[in-house]
C-alpha cells in the first residue's frame, strides 16, 4: 500500500524535529515541534523532493505565499493540493 501524503509529510517533519512520528500532531505548529526557520527550509526541500512538486514559498514575505505553514495539518493540506494540481 502506498504511503499517504499525510504520512509522508508527518515523517519528513518528524525527521526534521528529531521526534517520533507519533509525537507529530496535526494541530501542532512547527515552533511547538522545535523546528526553526532553517528546519522549515529543509522540510520544504524534503517535501519538494519527496513529492516532485515546487512549493510556492517566499521566505522574505511568508504572508504572500499560498503555502500555509501555520500547522502540520495546514502543511499536509497544502501539499495535498499541490500534488492534486500536478496530477491534473
């Protein structure tokens, strides 16, 4: 059975946060998980590579980005949307 987008994103975030996958809750923010701005960038690169997508993220103006990083669940939803758009 193929790994779901949700499971893969959580695994990437868990790796960046040096946490067990079970400790990464959908409602958690990256800050709550101990992921700083460098960890965020590394997570984004890992997500792009894992899903062969390009995340529209402007580090200088995160408010201008269409990629919501406010919580793990928001990141999962954004990745799911990008993956679906890529398949369309």
